[in-house]
C-alpha cells in the first residue's frame, strides 16, 4: 500500500516511516501541507497519515482541500494528533478524515491501527 506521512517533527516522521516500511508499505514523507499537496498530485497515495498541527496550513485545511478535489477525494485520510482537546471528533470527521490516531503512536500496532482508522474504525 502507498502511504504518505505528513509530519513536521522529524523524530515522529522517521518513527512512522520506519515502522510502516518494515511492514512492507511504500512510504513517502512530507514535512508540511504544501509539500504534501505536491507529492499527492505527482503520485497519489492510498492512505495519508496526516498530522493536524502543521506549521502554516494545518492538517484539517489540507484534508478539506483534498476531499473537495475530485482527483483526490477518494484517498483515505487518517489524522494524527497529540492534542485531542484542540481537535474535536466532529471537526476531524467534518473535514473528511476517515479516522484518527492519538500520539504517541504504538510501534507494535501502528500498521493495524492505521488500517482500522482508514476504514473509520477509530475513536478520539
């Protein structure tokens, strides 16, 4: 599966990248929303693991933009946040995300958690 990880913290990005690539997924990285948008337009991923607290354009703004574009609206978006009080469930789902995960992520269960969240089987 092709997964795009959008995360501005290099340590979090590397951890998710390493765990998911070890599970056999094809991983691409982006440090922000603009970089993610360009990456998505060049090579459409199956799932986006999207940090909500990005500098500049936040994750929900990017999610809305992707869901409003016919070329990208079918991509599964799984939001990830360390601040569930700042990003309410209704906001995340309303922006078009299929699911969400809380930081810190579990390296043992990340691949399954991501698959479950992409199918809408998660809770914040």
